[in-house]
């Protein structure tokens, strides 16, 4: 057992309101610079939708992540030692700026300085790259709330193995059914970006598992951009270096929450430590597709197990980190209550960002029906759209989970490698908590029904209470259990603090300007 | 004049190259391939590929002759013709690539914004050098032989710090210009984007895929029996 600590996250999608506050907080701190305007280390996507960069999930286009070979080993899909060096002069799988969007601003000064005419002055959009007027074709979140439009929702990559009828059912719901998917770097256990970097500039920090790009070693070979299946490594076209989310490591080293998480209005984000067994990384990453998630869950160790604690201490993991791992909200969501899932585990990077799937918007079913045989319908709970009956008056809630909302298959494509059973289990858990809480607070549901619901998903009453508490009441200290770096070691982490006095103190004292 | 161009210039260029490269490397942030592929990819494909394959082959050809001339001296007859033809082909390939790259650089608005003066200078110099090189190869036959008999001894003498310019002084002016420009380019390397070839990532082949960096060796950091000063920052991985 080779125990390592990993900073990991849970995003509770049921609570995400899509306000982009996280995105703005991140942008203001890290990427509000020339060459980085188009980068969104944190972004929020509307699902179903195509995301940013457009269709990033489609590895037929972008060739990101790992794939399993016939011999049961894994290899990088679009990069790697031979392929990476062969493609170094021109990387055929590199997304270009238009796949993201051309960054732009407006000539606001024209509004003030325009001579007096009969027409209103306008502020023309100009490109932030060339400085010339452009026609804006795409923005960072232009699919926001537009899941109904054919341009975005219907081109969602995750619709791939849904039947036309299932897709049709989804878009009958399109007026109301969509949810938000906030994304940051997953700080993977088997990061494809690290593996693809010819310079060896990208590394995973041993102490907390944060994946970083060493800016003074990066040579702009841009293989990480291709290799990251989540498209969370970006190429700064101005400095000629790649950049990525750094989990606000200057903040977490001092025990503070990252900016995106601290600013989260819906309080959907949780950050904590997980302990994992580094000996099993390769085995987990190369497991068969159906076992991927189960095996990934196995790699995380129980921080209360004396054996694990002993091995962790032998590996130099600080007591404060072990303690934080024991109190980790992530461990509870992922391992104890088993309610959170990684996004697209099939990319085989073993990501450390988990999502509690959304149980929204309204419980409803959609059935294809003949209108003519309809008797009197309740005008509020049922209505027709063409030949589709949209029904929100349901008794059997669990039955509906399988039939309605988004097809389970769609959710499974995102979060459970297509495993609909696993997905159903998570959604049922979410529903069981609601039934339990309704029994507790409103009282119109019987205790038997509540008990039955919890029993069916193997949750005890304490579990349910804990889940409810962490989901809706948890204060800052419960949502973020961050072991600060040790001061006595931290002093040495980057360099002598005396040397970096007056600088950003991040082990990087040069002005980041473009080379000749 | 000859002494200045062939005796002094090489040393100036080499000194500039070494000092400049060290300085540039120490200020590591500016070391990059400065790829513009994110901004424009379609036109880059053929141009970049042609240029890189061409120039690397030509460079290796010159380098092998310089390092191991004895290997090539016995070559004669039809093999010589083949070497000449291959040389000209790759030279033309490099030239085509360079012209396409230059054209892309000055015509594409996005690429233009990430172009600086040194890019233009070095690309023009390279184009001139390619043209002269191709012209020499066509005009002055059996270059792979006289390169070995006249140029290589001269280059060796430079690197042995006993400059002997007799060999080069008798060459045609075109070949002399080729040498002068070559040293100019060498001197300019640290001040241009060409530095990226010095950090070509061959070490990637032998590296394990995953890189983990520790601030301290995790096995010894918490060991109470060890003296603090024994705890060394580990080699990474």
C-alpha cells in the first residue's frame, strides 16, 4: 500500500443555479491577462449542450484521454511518446482558437467620442487577438440556458446511444429540463496531460495531488491540450506556454478554499482530502469499462482504518492531513454514501472531481399517447404537446425516475460510463432523502414509506440525516476541510521566503512576458 | 577582411551563442517554441512540416560531415550523386516550408500579432541561407567532397582555437557568404525563437509517463530518528 493524499472535490449539481460566480471569481484572479482571455479554468455548461470548447466530450474529434488496447494496457489516444514527438511540428488534434471562441471586447470609447449624428453611436466588437473589428460567432457560455436550441442541445455528444424516441422525449421537456455542469480541472490520479508533456513540465504534487504546469519548463509543445480529455489545459498564445487550473494552490496551502469554491452562491462545492493507494493507479486506469467506476472507488482508502493510517504515516503524510481525510466531506459523499460520481470516467484519467447528479427539475413523465382517447385532464398537472403527454401528477416517485426527466441513459453517459443501473441507484438515493425529509418536516408521507425508501437504497437514518445536513445546512468548515501545508515545510516549498519578498511568492519571480 | 569574417566573426558568434543561451535558459520563462498553431492551424501543417523536415535533414548532413569526415571521404561515384540530389531535395523542401511559413506570418492577422522583429529577421536570414545553399549545391558540384576537404578543416580549426582560414579563403564568394550567414544565424539563435531546438524533448522517450514532485522525500520527512539536515529534497519521481 502506497498511500498518498489527494485534494478532491464534490459538486452537488442539484444545487447549482448556473450563476457563473465561480467562473468570474476564477477569471478575475487568474486569467484576466493577454493570451489568457479565452481560457476559462472554471466554466459552467448547460446540459444538454455542446459545452466549451465546442463538443469537448467527443474524443473522435479531440483525441483526448487514454484508451484501452486489446492487451488490456492503456495508451494516450492523441498524444504519447511516439505520436507526440511525431506530431511536434504540427499537432493535428489541437483545438484552435475558433473551437473555443475568439476573445473580444467592444470599442466603448466610440460611444463617447463619436461625432454628433442622427444615429446612435455603436460600440463595435473588436478581437482581443488582432485588435480588428470582428463578427462575434461564439462566446464562452453562449449555450447558457439554450438547451432547447438545435445548435447546442441536439448536438450534445452524450446523446450518442439514445434512441430517437428517447431524444424526442428529452426535447419535449426542453422548455424546462436542463441543468448546469460546472467544470474545473479534475486533478486526476492518472493525468493524461502529465503523461503527454514532452518537456516534463506538468507534474502532480506529491503532497496534495494538485496538477500544475511548471511555467519555466513548459516549451509550448502543446500536447497537453490534446491529451486532456476535459480540455482543461489551455495554450496561452501570447506567452507561448500552457496553463491550467491550479486549484488556487496558494490558497489551499494556507487552508483557504479556492476562489471558485469560496464564491459559490449555491454552496454546491465541497473540497477535502482523500487517501488513495498509488500502487493501484495503473490497474484502476486500465480496468474494463464496466468496472472503471467500481475500481476507482476502491482506490480510495478508509482514513479511519488503522492499517491505512499506519501506511500513510510511513509515507510521510502529515497527521493534520490524515485528520482532514477523516473529516473529509468528499469521503462521505463518494465512499460512505456513494452518491457522487466522476464525470466521464471512461477517459481513464481517474478524475478527482465528483458530481452528485441532479434530480431536477420537476418530477414528471412524458409518454407518447393518442390524444383522442384522453379523458378530462387535470389542466395543471397534465398537458399535451403534439402527441406527447406531459404529466406531473405522479404517485409512484421511484417509478418515474426510471421513465422520465432526462433519460437515465443520458445521465449515465455523463457520469457512470453508460451504466444506467448505477445512475438509477444514485438518483433513487437522492429521492429517498427527499422522501425522508418530507416525512420528517411536512409529515404527509408515512414513516413506513420513508423507511421503505431508505431501505431500498441501503441508507440508514443517520446516513440520510448526514447527507441532508451536508447538502443543505453545512457551514463553511464542513464543506471545506483543507489541511494547510505545514509552515515549517512550506517555507522551503518554493524557495526561501526572504528571497521572494515583494513578489507573488509563488516560486516564480520572472515577469511572464513572451520570449523573442 | 577575410580574417575578420572567417577568423573573428565565428568566435564572436559562438561567444554570443553560448552566453546568450545560458542567459536565456536561466530566465526560463522566455524559452518556448512559441507555437502559433492555436491561432492558425491549416496553413501551418504543410509549411511547418516541410520546413522542419528539410532543415533537420540538412542540418544533420552538415553536422555528420563536420563530426566524422573520415566516413565520407571514401564515397565517390554514383553515391556522391545520390547524396547531392538528396541534399538539394531537402534544401528545396526547407526553402518551400520557410517561404510558406513566412508568407503565413505576414499575411495572417492573428499570426501577425504574435510576430516580432526577430522572427522576421531570422526567417529572412534562413531563406537567404537556403537559397544560397541550394545555389551552391547546383553551381559547385561535389559539395559533399569539397565541404570535407576545405570547409571541415576550417571549421575544425575554429573549434580547436587555431583558426586557419586558408581553406575557406580560396572558396568561391558564394560559399564564403554561406559560411558568414551561418555564423550570423548561430550568433542570433539565443535572441530568436530558434532556441526551441536546443530543448528538443528527447528525454520524453525515457521518462516515465507520470511525473510526481515532492517538496521533501516523503519517506524521511517524518522520521524522528533522522537529523534534519539529512533530509534532502528528493529527485523528482
